C-alpha cells in the first residue's frame, strides 16, 4: 500500500511516468484487470475523457483529513479513506478509472440533470478492495476545489456551499448497508456526483434540490427543481413549506438564466396508496398534499413488482421475501405487509407543484 509520504517523496518525473502507465491502459485492460461489470464498462465508455483537462491531483493526508471532517465524514470512515489512497504507480487500473471520473465531472461542472435522468457512478467489484471502495471518495476530494470555485462564481455563500457538499451521510449509508467504509459498492451512486458538479443543493432547510432540465420533442424548454427528502428527521409539513420557500429564493438568485417552471419529486412517499393506511395527520400524507401526483405511466406497474421501495420501509431488515418475517414495528411497516397480502404493490410516483 502506498502512503502519502511515498507520493510526496517520489519525484515529479517518477509520478508522471506512473500516470503515463495508467494512461496507456485501454478500457479493455482496465475492465479485465478490475473485473468490471458490463454497466461499469458501458458507463466508462460513455463519459467524455475531456483530454484538455489535467488529471486529478489528490490532497495530501493532512488536507484530506481536514476536508473529510468538513464534509461531515465520521472519524472511522476518514481513517479508512486515508488508508486507502489510490496511487497511479501501484494501482494503474483504478487510477485510470479515477482519472476518467475526475475529468468527466470537471468537464460537466454546472450541468443540470437532463430530462432522461442521471445514471450515477457504477459500483466497483468488491475484489478491488479498500482502494476500490474509496476511489469515489478520492475522486470527490480531487474535484472538490473545482466545485468550490464554481459555487463561488455563482455567488453561493460558503456555508451553503459546504452544506451542499456533505459526504458523511452517503458514507454512513454505505457502511450501514455493506458493513464497510467507502462508497464503491453502491451501484448507481447518485447524489454525490450531482453535488460534485454543482447540480444538487443540500440542506436548504428540510429538503434537498437538484437543477433539472425540462424538454419536449423539440428540445430543452425550461427548468425544473427536483425535490429530495433526506431521512434523519420527521418530515414536518411547515418545515417543508419553509424549505420550498428557501429554494424559491436560492435558485433564481444563483442561476438567474434558468427560468424555473416547477418543482417535481419522484418518490415512494408520493404513492397515494399510503393514505389508505396512514392517518391524515401523518407527515407523509401531509407531504403528498404539496404535490399534484401524475398518473401511473406505462411500465410503472411492472417496475413496482421489483419492490425496490421495500428498503425504505424496512432498511436492512427487509431482505426476506417472507411477509411473516418482516418487522411490524410501525404503522408504515404494518401497511406494507397488509398491502402486499392483498396482492397489491407499492409504487414510486412522481408529483409536481408550481415553482
Ligand atoms: C420521510 C420520513 C422522514 C417520514 O417519516 P415521518 O415524518 O415519521 O412520517 P409519518 O409521520 O408520516 O410516519 C407515519 C408512520 O410511519 C412510520 N414511518 C415513517 N417512515 C418510516 C420508515 N422509513 N420506515 C418505517 N416506518 C416509518 C412512522 O414511524 C409512523 O408510524 P407510527 O405512528 O406507528 O410510529 C421517513 O420515512 C424517512 O426518514 N425516510 C427516509 C428518507 C426517504 O425515504 N427519502 C425519500 C427517498 S425517495
């Protein structure tokens, strides 16, 4: 394992030779060496390499520790990240991936989420070990100065900038789900890449928001603000309304050239079937009232059968297909089971409200 000292004491010539070794790899070599999934290969093939940009420069250990602290990363996850520093000489294939992520993210700085959505960073196989699991974290640290510059150009105050860049919750979720530090076992890592390119803004009060494009068949025709609901606190209705108002102030101020038509939200929380089980006073039912819910689209029923929303009801304890074994601690969990027993499924639904 290379250390920060290795990097600091290695000569620039040695370092550039090492980067060159990574550079000379082709995607086929990288895919073979790392046993990348088809999805990861397709994703890497699709992204621009942005050759005119210089490659990533990682902060040294002292700076990395400070930055991770600023990003709300827990001490254990900070230590594991520092112990898993990627190095172009020792990990040329992983460095190749890091280099692509870095250049692509910097190249797309400021880009809104297109109407067709955003694929997220692919998982790296567990066999890439601790360095593979933390590669996305190091990519994040490498891009950080660029997004901070972008926020500053947009006039976003320091406090709001750092609040938007937190990484501790994503790393905490990775540890909770996989039992290991990092981000790399999550497939389709969604939020962190959008934070990093200045498209997702966190903690505007209770809710998080992303800038998104609206387009019809003849091309882009305006903007929408995507609404995201972080866990960790009740979904208090007044706090949500306050947050919508904060977003109404924030986006036109910092992105005045993007005329916003609406807020939209796609979530399991917007399934109207929830109101059949939860009291009208529940926060989830109150939250639904903020939105007009769109009708189910073709394919939604089929998607619901994959039961991807189940994890929101049960977290890690929902892995069993046996309804009798699921926890029944809350009204929501009891609703899940009763609904499935009646042969029906839960849906992700999309809602909108005027901006
Ligand atoms: C969104 C969230 C904060 C709502 O929680 P809340 O404010 O307590 O919601 P409600 O008041 O409507 O809760 C109604 C009932 O459902 C339960 N409940 C709510 N969310 C629950 C969850 N994720 N898992 C299990 N039970 C839940 C509550 O405990 C309550 O049951 P009880 O009266 O028996 O205690 C919560 O679901 C959460 O943290 N979710 C994770 C984030 C998320 O899902 N984001 C959207 C991603 S698309």
